[in-house]
């Protein structure tokens, strides 16, 4: 296997693993030799995912978790250390969408849910993933890499989804700060910012009008379409490559050229 995409003997933690990007990420890393620690809110979906990966050689462990709860992140990091002896890569992918609404009509509960699931979860995750990586990097050369899934809505205005946009802007801020703080320990932190892609998070957020809304949004893209979920995941896997060892503190936009003009 090309060393650029060889994740053999690497332990990869993925949150939100059972659907959308997470499921494709799990399959992509499993096919490239990684050991996987997979987390999702839905236990049944996790079981089905693990069963679908049975043909791959790496070790796979799953753990149902609510990413808005710090104690669940403590459990995940503990399992990574106890079962695999360390943590090399963490992808904080879990998140929720927001039903479109104008800011003056948003409730406090709706806003708080965006912050709890999309932003505080990333803080909790990194807090304990960084501790695990510091422990791991004391034993071996290699450090670690954290990739946080933000959004193009975290880099610009996102009309009608203010709570979602605020949370995703915050993810980029956390990522850049951690990147500077932990670079000396050979731990890199980056964010990926996808344009809209037809995952359940997007289609559920748009509700019954998702096809019409998606068609309208596609017109913003120079390529004239939304990004396929696999295209987004391919970019994430490349970002996590052990050979991509000098990229740090970046918010990489994957958008078919939307942000170029």
C-alpha cells in the first residue's frame, strides 16, 4: 500500500460514525489497515456498521456515546488507551443540523442544542483526546492528529441557520488554538469545512423541501452541484495521512470552488 494512505497500526477514533461521513470514514480507514474506535449515539446502527467491516483486518471497537456529555468522551479515550495502547488520529465528526429559521425567532433551547452538540462536544473531545495523545506520544514518535468537522457555514455567513453557523465558527477557533498550543508535542489539529453534501444531516435539516433547496444551493457552486459524501471523505482521509505531517492549524474548505469568488 502507498505509504501516503497506509494507516496500518494506527488507532483512529471517529465520532458520529454510524451515518453520513462517519460511516464512509470508517470503511475508508478500515480498508487502509487502521484500528478503529467507533462512536455514535445509536447503538443499533453502530452494531450494523461493525458487522459491515468484518472483512477487514484491523481491530474494531464500538461504543455508543452522547457527544454532548463529557463523561462519554472520558470513556472513549479510556477505551483507546486500554484496548489499543494509544490514540493516533481522532475525527470529531458528530453533529446536528438546524431547521432554517430567522435569528429573531430562534429559541434559547434551539441555540443551546447547536452549541452543546456541535461545539462543546468538540471541546470535550479534544480535551480528552489530547491527553491520550500526549500519553501516547511519550512512548513513541509520531504524536497525533485531530481533525474536526466544521462547515463552510463556519467560514462565512449562513442565512437562516445562525446557531449552526456560530457553532461551526467556534469549531475552527478551537482547532486553530489547539494547533498552536500542542504543535510542540507533535500533535496537529486541523478542521475540514465541507460545502453542502447530501448526507442525512443535510437532508433531514431541509425536511421535505430538501431536493428543491439543494438544487437552489447547487447554483452557488462553480461545478454546478453539491459535493458527493465520498468526495468529502476522500479529502478527510488525505488530511489525516501520516505523510501529511506539516499541515497544522488549517481550516480546509472542500466546496467545488464556492469560496474562490
